[in-house]
C-alpha cells in the first residue's frame, strides 16, 4: 500500500507572543503535530488552535533584489508590471523587496528579469500583516525555535510575525 501524504498547518505562539505558522507534509498527522508541539513547548511557546493565527498572514509573491540596484528604475518596472509594492528591507545595506499578488507573481518576475533585474530570491510566501517586535532573549529564543522547527523532517515552511532586530540576527 503506497504512503499517503497530507499537508497540515500548525499554529503556535512563540517567545514574546509572536505568531508562528508551521506548514508540514506528513504521512502521520498525529506524529507530526506531536513533534511540532514538543519543539514549540521546549522553546518557550505554546500551540494555538487551528485558524487562530493564520489571519495575521497574507499570501504574497516576494522577489528580493540585492543592495545597489537602481531603486527608482526597479520600482517603475515592477509597478508597471503589476507589483503591489516595493519596500526596503534590512540594514545597513537594504535590499529591495517587490511584493505582488500571487496571481501576478510570474508576470512581474518575467518583466523584471527582461529589464535586467535578477532576484536573489523569488517565491510565493506568507507575510505578516501585523508584526510583533522581539528584543534580546525573546528574539534569540524565537530564532532557536524556528531553526528547531525547520530541522523536523515533515516541516516544509515556518512563518512568523516576530520582528527580530538585525543585530540579533547577526549574532545568530
């Protein structure tokens, strides 16, 4: 009998009260949920009910471009191709992120590449609509929790609305 895999979504609160969405693909729903719960609890978080946190995230197309690109020209091409927004992210050398509706993602990506803008990353993903700033120990604990979740075999993606300062990311 062939193995049957299913996609499941676990929702949890991490250190500092930030939300986590954990997308998994598994052949054993109970085993995967138990493992996710165990990791979340071990890192100072707790599980949320299904649907309790997913409303905090929106599905978006996200294309990331390295620092040093002509931001005005990239923005013009992106908006004309149907992008919803272009934002700066990171410091001290901010990258540019082009955000699109998932339906427009591919056409925006093609238009940007045709104009000479090759992204360092391009994917349809989830982005937090509301962020929770994390500082110090809570920020480090969240990073450790995310890494531990990603180490689980059945976990495909982990999303958080925790906003972690660049200096904490650099130490991690």
